């Protein structure tokens, strides 16, 4: 096994890109037919419907890249081969999903990064699950009490290749308990002994928490086992579906970066083997960033960079032989 001597550093992997001139960006607008509940699930907000439609496209149309627009909750961007779009094969799918084409444009590197990253995260679940800005390994990561593997991934697309920086981590997700919110003892006793009891915010002293999957801070306003009457979900089944379409993290010091990165790459290649008709295959051996002092005069003479591989000084690490 290869020993990683660059603990804490990001491992760099590279893959070639398809010819961007043969791809196009299709901007889709979500048609909002009804705000009432349907057989497919409860009524949800604009953001949730946009996410649901985008994920459906990712899992039903192999080879495309997709990402929700951050500027408009009614818009989804997909990247697809121009020949496939012009053939009309996707038109029935768009009509079935109540999506209309609002614009067709050229592919930009920034949008390619966004769509590739979003599609990768969607396809890797539930083997790798988004928690804040990291991906935690394991289907039952919420119930796991021990250390878990995790990665922090960044994508950088250039003219002819994409660089993926993978920072391996070992984390723990402590399970939240009522006691963590400094609940009034009498209110806590009643809650544990009455399945219909509700703990209101007046009995919760420490209401701050982290909300999955964004890991943003929020406040607890009540604790109950029953869904509220004004809840948009009809039951816990609908609530689980919502979380599928969409805590406090403790990082541990010791991490086998090479092994974690290898497991991540294996799942990535299995779940996302093709990108817009082009085989997505990252390099097996990682490269690492290195710090090096250079004279200012040398930087001026060298001119602009033309590849991902020259944006950072890199060198192969010293490794033991794989047995």
C-alpha cells in the first residue's frame, strides 16, 4: 500500500475534457402547474421543486451534466452534446417533466465546473453524502458513532482538462440529544413519558444547532414526535423523500489520505463513468502542490498559463513502492 507523506494536503487528480465546441448549454424553465399536493408527494417551495427536477434529469438522462441556477429558482442548466439536443431526443423528457427550453448557448468553463460538481455529488449519494462543504462516506453516516472517512473536493476546469483537488479527512458526527439544548428538566421528563408531548421554545435554553445538509446554523423552535399541522409533508415518508433530494462535525487528526482518495475515485468512476459522451477517467496516481520561491522577474517573463497543470507548482511525492 502506498504511504501518504503529505497529510493535510490536497491530492490532485486530472482528467481530459470533451471538446467544448461539440457541447451546448440548455437553460430550462420549470413550469409550475399546481401548488396543491399530488400523488408524487407534497407541495414544496420553488427551491425544492427546482432541485427535484434537476436530480430527475441527472438520473434519467445518462451522460448529461446539470445544475440548478443560483440566480433563479425556476431555472435549470444542463450541458449536453449538441448532436443529441438537435436530434430532439430530449424533447419528450422535457415535456413530461413540465420543462421548457428558454435558451441554448455555448459552454463556459465556470458553468462546466458547476454542473460537473453538482452532478458528481448527486450521483455519489448515498455512498458519499454532502454535509456542509464535505462528503462523508457511508449510507448510515447519520447513525454511525465512530470515525468516518470524508473528502473535501474542488473542481477547476481549463481548456482541455479538469483538475480535481481531494482533501481526505476523518470525521465524527455526534448524534444530537435533547440534553444538548439545555431543555428544562420537567419538560424533558414529560416529553420522554408522553409520546404526544411537545417541548416549546420557552423551555429550550440553548436553541442553536447545525442543519443538514447545508450545515448552516439554525434555531430549534420546538421538539415533537408528530408532524405539525402546517407542515408541507404528509408523513415521515414524504419527509425522507425531501431529504433524499436535497450537525456539528468533529475532525480527527489521523487520516489515510491515499486510501480515502482511492475509495472516492473508485465510486466516482463507477457512478459517473461518462460525461457528455466523453469517458471521465481521472489519473490514478495523485500529484501534490509544493511551495517554491520564484523571482518576480521570472514571473513576468514566463507569461500567462495555458493549462490547469501550470497554475500551481507541482512535484511527485516521495513514495514507497507498492507491494
